[in-house]
C-alpha cells in the first residue's frame, strides 16, 4: 500500500486543463490560474425554491467551489422548468445569485423548456425563444467557448438533448463531455423495471442523450430501483449519503447562510440581507441532524481533472492511484424510448463510459470527506 502522506494530495488537474494545489483555506485565488486553462462547465440542474430535493443546492455549492478555486470556468447555470404539477416551485435564482456573490463571479442563469420532447429527435421547431431560453444558453455557451465545454445534467435531460439534436455538429466540435446523472446502472435492466426520477422527467430526452456525437459519462443514480429498504452503495450507482452536520458547521458563515436560506424555504426577496445577516443556529442545528442523499459529486471532481481516494483525498486523475474509489469504464450502451438501458463493457469505446464504484466499502465516507474539503474552500 502506498504511503499517502508522501503523495501530493489535492493535486494537479488533468493535463493542460488546470494547475495548482488545492489549498484547504481557499487561499489560491482565481488569479493564479489563467482563464484559458480552466475547464469550461455548463451546469443543468433542477434547483427550485422552495427546494424539492436539497441535494441540488449542495451540488451547486460544489461547482461554485471548483469555479472559485480556478479549476473550472462556470459558464452558466441552466435551471429546469419546474415540473407541470409543481407550480408552487420556481427556479432558484436567489441561490445562484448568492453563490455568485460569495465567489465574486457573474455566472448567468437560464430557465429550461416546459415542453416535453415528443420523439427523441424532436427539436421543438415551433417553440418560442422564451420556451427555449435554456436550449439557447446551451447552444450559445458552446458556440462562444474557446474550448470544448463539459455539461452536467442533474435533473431533466430535456434542454441539453434538444440543443444537441438542433446542432449535432456543434456538439461534436465543442462538447467535451456530458455527465449524465440519471437512470439505473444495472446491466440487467428489464423492460418492466422502475424508472429513476430524472429519467421520468423527460424519458425521450434521456434516451436522446446517448445518441449525441460527444462523450457521455453516464452516472446512474442507483444500480436498480427495486430494493427500497437500505439503499446502500452499489457498484453501478452514484448514490451515497451523509449526515449534514458532518459538513455544515465547518463552512464559512456565508455558505451556512446560503444553506439556511434554502432549508428555511424562504420565498421572500431577502436573499442579500439573509446572506449577510446572523447565522440561524437553531435552523442549522435542526437540519444538521438530517441525512442528505447525494449522487453527482464524483462527476464534478472527474470533470475538473480529479479523482478521490479511499481516504477522501482529492488527487489528480493523472496519478493513476489504485486507491481511487470510482472510475469511468468504457461501455457500449443502448436506450429505448421508454428509458430502458442495456450496456456491456467495451474497451474500444471512446465516447461512452459508466460510473463504477471501485471501493464499495469506502466510497461513501470518501465522497463525504472530499466534499467537505472542497466546500471549505468557499469564502
Ligand atoms: Ca437534481
């Protein structure tokens, strides 16, 4: 076993994509990394106020922490249109604005399409510019970026799928990778298997992502949906959980207030004064005792050029550590219109990969430790 203490941890991003050592105090400012070296990222998320699943707010904080550190260049936040049956929800522009202010960034926001795809090649030619606000952001970010862009999908696949079908040549040239957080990773998914939530948001869009001419890093949320009891860590599912007070009390007051404003489900417009105001210790203590279920964290590290060891250390993907708790394995995959996936390992595959937990025993604690050290870099 290698001596981790002698290894450089929290190290270099992928070759040519970033440079520097992650400073847990956040002292490494954005100015130390040239902008063109950061990985351009577009973040598509079902981030609502009041929140539905608060994991999207944790994820947003993670990508802002990577942007603040200079690992990624966060090009935009695309927020799904609230589901048709959730008219009490709005895209949480306050959370994005709070994170922009905390990090001194100016990341724009767009809202996704309310129109489900009617086939997996449906480009919704008659949609208004309003309906295609999010689709427009995807196409614009890819067109304007000097370097190929990573796209994170954390909710519906709709807007990215429509954009890809509208301009496949642009995706071939300018989409570095799609990290698709949806579906179930069982190699034996049957036609009657229960669909994962993000798939059900727009099943045809989920299927369409696998047809796009760009790399897809598929991150199934669970291995399968059948066993509802103790959903422990499985090899082909990203799911893990942690108790929020493992991380919350260690974050800056700004970031604690960002989380409290979300957990409090405030729908006032007081986001700025709340952010700068006193900590709501009673609320934070209450939510600190709650378990949070998480899925997407590993993809953020991977896109930024990192992996995570069994001890929760964030290291460069280039280090080829045998201690990495996850990998992305090349596969061949098909997906039906109903969202039923079938995949097999394929060493020749260049553009389709599946998330694979390499260390089932340590994955959950490793991801929690890594997320904590990442979020502690936020000012
Ligand atoms: Ca989500």
